[in-house]
C-alpha cells in the first residue's frame, strides 16, 4: 500500500532503537564522508560501554551501479558500507563483540519510484540499531562448557 509520508520512517516494528539517524555515503562508495564520521562518532559516544547488541545495516541505491549490476555487487557494497561503520565504531572504543554487520542491498529503500539524485541519495546509507539483546546473554548460550578437570585444576590447593 502507498502511504502518505514522503519518506519512510520505519520498515517494521521491532525491539530496536535506531541511533544517529541515516548516515549517508557518496554514490558507489563505501568510504565514510566527514559528515558520516561525525555522526558515527556521536553514536559511539552513546553505545560505548553498553552491552546491547548493535546492528549496523548497510544499504545501496539503484544509482550506485550502472545497469546490469549483479545482486552480489549490490550486496557487497552494502556490506562494505556497514563494515566501514563497524570499523569506525571499534576504532572509537566500542566493544567489537557487541557489533553485528548486515547487508541489505537495495531491499529496504527509503524512497521508491523517485529517481532523482536527491531522493536516491537517501538510500545510500547505513543505519545503526541498538537491540534489546545483551551480548552477555548471547554469548552465555554459545560458549562451550568448560571440562570439569580444567575447573578442578584451577582451584586453589589446600
């Protein structure tokens, strides 16, 4: 269905909060612009020290590639954008264990059927979302059990 808003604000309801808005990239580039670096730096200040899983979702626009680009090329660019944001966050003190990177390619556009340069630029972005999942909870379910003999060998001798 067609909505009444000029720009999509939410793709779907969730238990996640977007931090820092939409951080944009230049056409066909995964290099962080100065403005995007400033925005991600502000996000780093918010999420640094927290234990919630942070999703970084990279997106591409239809005008990032010439006609005939493969789905793999589009996904690769979205992943490289998300990874660039992830690398920047970790360089600014965010624990890499809480970060998850996701490529969305062209599948979650903010603007559709508006093929002007300005409207398509909104689709060349990363979004950073803090989730309700704590990294410690996630790691507790995936950590291998420590063998009993190893636990006993670390106990102080009496």
